[in-house]
C-alpha cells in the first residue's frame, strides 16, 4: 500500500515521459576533429590531416555559425585567447604543434617524423619579413624532434601511442596594425616511409589567426555592452522601454547615452524600499565589501545572490523580507562568474566612467566553474556513502541541459539493514534537481552505466516493468535532510538507487555532474518509517505576455491512516514566481485563509517544517497552486515551430516541444526554420514548467497525540 501511493504520480507521468524520450532521441555523428579538443587540423587532404595538428586549446571560430569557421579570432584584450590580457593593439595566440595523431585511423594513418621533417614557413634572419615568433615555434618543434625524430612504430594500436606534442606553446603576436590583424602560420611535415603505401607522407597545414579590435573605449562601456545591453535590456523586458523596472533603463541607446546610464547607476539613488535603510546605492564606487553583509552595491548583490539571500540581508538589517526586491536576472539561479568578476574589478577600482581599470579585459570573460572535492564519508558505524562518479567523457556544454540516470548499488560493505535518519547530498554545481529513485522490490543486480538521456530513470521501469518510488529529492547542490526522532528510512543490503541528476549550464564553460550521498543512521529499528508524496499539476497553460496561475490542485490522503507532515516544499522551474499550499480550498490565488506555505524563490524554495507536525486526517486534502511569468518581467517562452506543431499560435506549440530558441537562426533540422512565442506548459526541460509538491511524513501513531515525533 505504501509503495502504491508513492508511485502514483510517477506512473501517471510515464506517457508524457515516453513522448519526451521519443522527441529527444537521436544519434551523434562522429567527426575527425572534435570541437572541444583544442586541436586544429589545418586543412589539406583528409588522408594526411593526422600527420600534424596545431595545438591552441581553442577552436576555429570565425566567421560565426552557420558559416564554416576558417580562422581563429580573438578580441584584443580577451583573456580567453589573448594571452597577454592587455588591450594594446595586438593579440597574442598560444600555438604549439602535435604530430602523429593516431586516435582515429580510419581516414589517415600517420608515420614517424624524422629530424628536420617539420618546416615552419618563415623568412631568413635579417629579412624585413622575418618573424621571430615563427622561429620560436620552429625551435620548439626542433626540440620535440631532438636528435632521433618522433617515432610512430605501431599506428592505430589504440590509446594514441604515436601522438606527441611540443612541450610548450609559443606566443604568436598578431598586431591590429598589420594586414588588418591577420597572420598565417604555415607548416610542412614530411614523415618517414609509412602509411598504406609505405612512402613518406607530406602534410601541409595552415592556421589563420585574426585579431579584432575591442569595440569599447573603456571598462564601463564594455560592461554596458556585455552586462547591461546584452543582458538586462536584451530580452525586451525588465530594464528597458518606457516602463523599465525600478525606473532603471539599462539600454544606453534608450537611457540617453553612456553618460546618462552612468548617472543612473552611480549617481541616482536605488528605488528598492530597503536600500536607503541598509545604506545601499545601485553602485557604490570603491566598495570593497562586495558579496558580504556589508556590501553597499545593490546591483552587484542582486546579480550575485539568490532571492532568499537578499531577503536575509533585509531581515538581518531590521527590514521586511523582499525589501530589496528579487534577484536578477529574473528566472535565473546563477549569474556569470566572469561578468561578476569584471563588475567587481571595476567597482573596487572606483567605478570610473572612462578608461580601462587594471585587471579588466575586453571580450567575454570566462566563467570559473570548480568541481566539488569529494566529501568525507560517514565514520564507521555512523552510516555509509553512495557515489555517482563523473561520467567518462560526458560534459554539459554552455547553454544546454540534460536529465539522466545511473543505477548504483549500495556499497558491498553494507551487510546489515540500516535505519537512516539523516541524509546529506553533495554535488557539483549546476543542479536543477537530483532525485533518488528506488525500485519497489529489493532485488539487486540493477546497476547500470550512466545514461544522459534517461529522464526520471524511466528506462529501468520500462525495460523491466519495475515500479519506482520517489525516495528523496534535492534542488541545491549541497543539502541536508534531518528526519524527526524515532523516524527513519529503511535501507537493506543490495538496495540500488536511481541517481537522477538534472543539470543546466548557465556558464560559458563546460560542466559535468558528480554526486555523493551520505546516509546516516544505525542498525537499530526506529518506531516508524518515513514516507513521502510528490503530487503535481501537469495540465496548465500560461499565454505569452501574461503572468498567470496553473490549476488549483489537491492531494487527498487516501491511505486510511493519518499522516504527520514534518516537511512540505515545492518544485517548479525558472519562470515560476510563486507556489502556495492551503489546508482548505481557496477562493482564489490571493486567498490568505488557511494558507500555510508561500515560496517565491523557485531555485531555493522555502521548506516548511511544521512544529507541531501538520496532521492530515484520512480523506483530508492539501491544496496547492503555482504562478508563472511568461514574458512580463521574465523572458517569454519561445520554441521553433516543429513538424509536430499544429500551427503558429502560442497554443499550437506541440506538447513537450524541446526546440528552445531565441531567434530564427536557432531553428534547424526538424523545424520550419522560425521561432515564435509559446504558452508555458508542463515539460521536463528547465525551460518548461512544473508544479510539484514534495512532502515528507510518517503515519499517525496511536494515543492522544497522533504526531508525537
């Protein structure tokens, strides 16, 4: 009976899930030059492109997609590619050379390279076109070849046994003043006899470098371009137009130019109700307390902090929650670390209107994403740890998301039944949710490899017909769940868990999932078993340009036993602006009667821990409802029109359409080639929406107090 009520909602979702899997399944095309290996083939015949490759740590990127990239371009002063980091009229690229790449031998079989077998094109010393950087690269290659050359005796044996690169990369400087910022690196390699014909292979490769002038004249203008104009004012909502939020128009073209924008940010007072009381300006020049409780720069803190953290600043300062408004951008749980660093550098340097401050660079600043160090496992006798390792070769690319699954067995050292009363989750950042599912039987042998396309771990249920139950779910990357005294989860030896991570990547660098769960408890049984529910609303729609609610939904205790709730919460996605729970049917969204829960922070939702416990009698109900913003203050939901869509109207976007877009250029294969506004509806992407009410309870106990724990 317990398992039936746990799995009820999940079973109801399976038809939607399988439709989703059908929409998103597909094959990955193999190619000779992976787009993330930092190696550039250099052109020429595919039969010789494995002989030598340029090593830059970057990829060809100019011209931009959809055209084929043929050059490696860099903006002067962009730290991600201009290694001197200075805005000085030139770009310095790091270039090395790799020989005999035998990782993929289907099209090209390399051979060894003798001494003198590599020639970097250059003019002789003393010639007016002699290039010292090219000579430095030649010297580095000659050092690699040494006195014996580079051998490649067994190409194709696997593992890249022939592959070898220069020990260092050389700085190739490309001045903006010469050839419009362009330079070519040309290399000719002649191998030992080898290949299918046992003859020397000749490979000519070319690397085109392009330096692009920084368009901004100073740090503030650069911040205006990449932070404000391309972010806060880009989507057509919030800080733009005649009704800009908080009276702050961050589009310099509408605000009256850079001088007027600077005055709005640095001179004019913040309009948030609690800003003055907390001593906060929009930007406080020279603020050295950024990121702390003493910060005086509201704009920076609204980009850095979550809505809950901003509320904490208010209450710690004697103000009401929400006195500083919500975090920015609306609907985002994290902001670019690179852009925050740029803002911090500028503010701490006095936030000057003109000029470049020390440490600031042009271009898109690279985000810093650091994987978590493995947390300590529980001490012997206190519990055990279950680990979902980083999936080999799998990353979540910038601007993308995934929801996958891996079934993992409890450690072999766990030979007794454990009664778990505390759970700690530690994971790499980027989580949208992490759920642990359990099969409803206790058989072992379900362990699987990682599958990045298995939403909600449904494939195991589909393949083996094993119903799943929701055990625990977390939204934050670091979370703890403490069960009440005398309440625990039972975990038996051989138990498997479906680790179901959903990750989104708002950074501009790749990230990857890795999860550790510490289970604490003892081998002594407790009085009662912990239970859980996960009911949801899946039939809602909110039209573009509106802010609206979903269906008023109820959960009924049909178990025949009273339920004692020690935790109630919410799960929704990034356009959610509110989640409410009532103990009686409300008359409207605004009804405050019998309202016991209200969360406005979708990413770090409030967790209600009733004390005394909330008692739900047999047959009684909990009512819940969600509110969403589809283009009022948050960006509108946009999807490509796919072959499954019935028309162009917002209500004709196909259910579970996963073709998220901003402009028509985002719409390719499988679409009609254009992007349009759509209703918000239920789906598994972070760009879709959900309205689920996770609850944790134990069965009511006999005696005068049904909820004694």
